[in-house]
C-alpha cells in the first residue's frame, strides 16, 4: 500500500492550502444530484461525476470526476452519515485516488458538523507527484483522521478536485481508530456565513435523512 507523501495530506504541523469554500462548508451548500447509492454531486456544467466500469482499484468500478469546461475551478462529491456511531471517537477516512492530470487537484475530504453549525474540516492539499511515481499502477492510498466531538451531528466526506483534469477514486472506508493515531484536521471553527439559523436547520434535515453508516464505498452500485 502506498501512503501519500507529507505534501499530500494534513499533518506533521503542515497546513493544507485548500480554502474553505462552498463545496465543503457546512452551510452554503449548492444543489446536489444523486450519482450512485449514497453519493451525490453538485449541479453544474463545469464537471462530470459518474461511476466508471472501465477503471477500478478493486471490484468492478470506481468514481470518476472530470472537468468538462475551461472554467472548471473546484468540485466535491459527497456522502453524509449521522454521527451516532462515531461521537466521542477518532475516525480515519481512507481511500485510493488515481489522478490522470493535475495531481495536486485530487484529494479526499472529511468534515464533522456540529449541531450548532460549528465544524471540523480536513481536505488534503492533493496527491503528490512523488506518491504517484512511487505507486505501481497510479493508485495512491490517502488517509485523513479527525476527532468526532460529543455534540457532532454528522460526518460529510468524499472526493474533490480543483482545476482541469480527471481523477478516479475507489475503496473508501471510515473506521474508528485509537487515540494514538494523530489527527490531520484543522481546529474546530464556527459557522461564518450569513443566514446561520436557516443553514443549520437545513443541515439538521439533511442529516436526519442520512444513514447511520457509510454505503457503497467501493462504488459498485450504480
């Protein structure tokens, strides 16, 4: 298994350079469409998100993200789960990413949303060229680690890309880990955008409809 290089993830005192934008923030979420059981993607013409049966890390298929217009800037596919099974614990999100171009534009992301709108966010800087070169087949294993506070409402996670190019992702997993595993997240932050009450209410509705555990993490269901 090939782990990402230090530049590919948050950790060891290094801050990622990926900003907190509407694609990842808890409140100002765009309209989403379902792309597969458990997974949704923002509406828009700049990127496509599909299940690809031609490429897979294991099994029969993977998630494929691709820019389709010159104005493509940022995109994030997501899944939501309720926090019931994770509150008070430390969790690890792992997965395999295979960038075709712009390696620093491909990453996993993980956000823990609190009941009052606060959040903890981790988004990798991106898969490094060194990690891709060290892999045998272009697939790079990536990991993010976060604490889930006692007042957590839910977890949002997925795959994101910046700029042009394409990327595949497969075999994601969320697991509880020991406290000896260091976290890779930023500190807890408060909700900063306008219309907080409406945004938090919307978030509560979304998580109320979310499952207790992740589904379709290997993108086998279309």
